[in-house]
């Protein structure tokens, strides 16, 4: 069978991350259950041959372009896969890839977006912090990982109403690195930390250490893109429409909950 890569979008809030774990719901659990339902998994196998994912997202983190690849029958389209997936997880594009393709190791670049609620944040200070974080650096003080912490990072932000949207791109990211960057940028933008703190955090002798910069909440984080050299994904129109409808319904539910919360907050004198 050919190896096929699928783009997955999911709302990570109901899940304890992407990767399977004992006794908690994960995105990978529902994906593999869908493959069993479609008889793609042979009896006795936990995963299909060649199976790998672009990365592990933490509990609560969402994705637009999580990528999984495995040996798949020709008929398994994103729409066919969606027929066995819950509304919180949708496949929307696919690409046939060469034998030996590995969704983790062959990824050239990963992009995350962090939706930072920051109505009063100083955008100029936040951008200055991101400028200092951009380029070649060792981010050992922004992760608990003890190796693989050197990266080339591209970091920008855009104001969208009450939110400052951080866009971070690199070949890969250490554990909690994006969320600690978000916390650091928020502290600088709010005037709680001076801009020189960014340089100290990036320095080899910083006293901040991994415990010195908190980990920002997970739910505002989205895995926005994963790029692979020479791989072009084809959007499945039916699957994409199904995904848009599913997430539109969830957006309405979230907006309604926010409205009710605002009513309660504003009504208490």
C-alpha cells in the first residue's frame, strides 16, 4: 500500500494531548479508533505500518495542520476518515508520499500561533522582545529539556483586537518552549520585566532557568503549519467543508459561553 500523509485539525481542549497515554483521552486514541473502524489496522497491530506524526501537542493544545502518515489503502480519503472521527478532530487534506517518509523526522519547519489575551499590553515592547528572541539561539532556559535546545527561531506578532497573536516558526521546538516564550513576552509587554531579561534568559549563565519563566496556558496555542520539502497536500473539498462546519459549531458554543460569563461578571456589583 502507498504511504499517505493526512492533515488533521483538532480542538485540543477535550484531550490530554496528541500522544496516547493510559486512562486519559487523547487525539491519537480517536484517530487510531477511526482507523480500526475503517479496517485499516490489521488484527493485533496498535498502529498501521509506517505510522508517525509530526509532533506531540500538549494537553489542551489545538492544531490546524498536525500531520500523520502511514500505509493507507487508496480509498482512504480525508472524507472517509472523517466518517469515523468525532467532530473535535477532522482530516482535511492528504498527500501521497515516498516510501520511507517519516512525518516526524522529515518535517522541515513547524509554525505555532499563540493567541495571547492582552488588551492592555504594550505591542512595541512585545515586538522588541520577539525581535531579541528571533535568530539563532539556545533556549535552554525556556524548556525542561536538557538537550536539543539550540534553534533558529522566527518570531513575530500581530494585534487582533484584545489579542496579540504570536507566530513562532522553527525546525522544531523543545518542550513547553512556545508557551514559555509567550509568558516571557507577556511579562515584558506588561512592563513586569525589562527587555534585558530576554538577553539574560538566552545567556549561558542566566539564573532564571526553566523554573524562572512560567509556562503560559496551553489552550491558546495552535500548531498552525508543518512543512515538508517536495510534499504538496491536496485539499479534500468535502472534508474541508465538514471541518469548517464542525469548528464553526464549536466557535458558536465558545462565544455563547463567553457571553454568559461576561453577563455574570458585569452583573455582580
